[in-house]
C-alpha cells in the first residue's frame, strides 16, 4: 500500500477520538468480515469504534465475533446517525461511492469526519484517503494489508481479526477459485495460519449451517429456472417474489447460486435475476474476457468487477427477464462473442 497514504491514515487514526466503520447496503461476507476485522483491530488499539451497516446481513454470519455489536441503520437510525455525527474518522469499506450505502448516504454526506476508503471496486469516488485496488480479490485481503502496513509487524493478529479477514477473502473469491486470487492472497492466509488460526471453523460456520428451505430453493432454481441462451454462451436463472416467498427466502439464501449457472460447460456469462420490493436485482458472473462490469454499467445501472458485477431494474419482473435476455443477445452479437 502507498506509504504516503499509510502515513496519513496512521495520523488520522492516532488523532481520532470516535471512529465509525461502514460498509455497503445488503452486506455480504466481504463487507461484514472486513468491517468486523477492522473493528477488532481498532478496538484492540484502544480506540472508541463503532460498526454501522445499512441493513441486516445473512444470519450465517451471526457467529462472527462482534456481530452482535454492529448497529443496523435500518432499525437503529437515531443511534447510528448520532454515532456518525460524533465521528471524527469514518472508514468506507467495500464500496466505491456513498450511494452504495443506501439510506445512510444522506447522513454520511453531512458528516464532518475525515474518510478513509478501503475498497476493490472500479471507479471509486475521492475520499480523504483512498486505498483502492481493483486487482484485489476482496476488501478482506486489503484489510490485512492495511493493518500490516500500519503496524509493520504481525503482533496485531488475533483469532477474531483472522476470522473476519478470512470470511471476506473466502466469500468474495469464490472460495479461492476466482482469477483475482494471487500468490499474495495465499501468503496472507499462510501468515494467519501460522498464528494457529482455524480456517476450517470459518468455512463450516458459513457454508455448513443451511436450512432445508434454502437447499430446496437451490433445487428448484437448478431444476426449473435455469435457462441457456442459444448462441450466446450465457445462462440465466430468474426467481420471482412469489417463488422466493414459497421457499421462505431469507437474505443470503441465493448467495453463490449464479455460480452454478456459470459452472456449465460452454457458458462464459451467467445472470441471477431476483425480484425484490419495487426493484429487480441482478447478479452477473463471467469467465475470461467477458466484462460484466461494463455490461452492468451500460445496461443495468450497476457495476463491480470484470468477472463479477451487480445491476438493477425498476420495470416489472417479467419485463426485466426479457430485457436481460435480449440485451445479452445484442451485446454478444455486437462483440461477435
């Protein structure tokens, strides 16, 4: 990490009285894990620190140490707003712009605090100090790099911090199978393992605590809703609100579902389309040179990474499904893909 920015960040931390750690709306494993890892690091450094997330996160992350200390803006707006107003330093984790924080955006925009961005998404806004690395597999990896650069040793590592960092890296890298995973990623895991960190426990708590309704939704999705788009090397899974409700859907139940579609031989681009309340959300994944970040930005008000991005539509569910399919056909034809 840039030494000049590390020096600035270290000064901001040392001079801060109240620190707030934030992450994006609909927090995933990288957002929750990164936030809690940094929360524990700052807390262990003697700082008065609070973690605030815009809304609730999947229940299979409740086991993470410190999860019970997180303030959820959606249900604790007054308390969270007060903490942001009193903060003199705010960390922006795993998002590249304030609008990614949903309703917290307006409060953050009014904050008098300095901001430190630690993120790996493309085209970040400018904050007081920016640590942006679009090549990083996860913000969790960047949290390790940040803390290591601040301390210049590994004495700060604890089991709680490792659990947060590993959760972020593991979930955002597809359990280490995405191209963004590098030798340094594995070196970071090795450094944590040498401290006695139990990585298997993190995996078990995250992936081996499924409810039967989630597995039945997976079965329905693959058996009945997976479609191949002829001539486009693409696959789509679409789930309506009625279907989700029929399987007692909870946040996180469709995490990783789009990767099943991408795993098909000959498929280089996959989409999960999911109907929400007054919005239809999409998760895009790709292999190789198919740039879903550009695809999502140009057509579905989204973005992310080259091989993993998100998007949204505000038309009806059926209209969105049709639009996605037609857009994929036109996009691939234009690229002669």
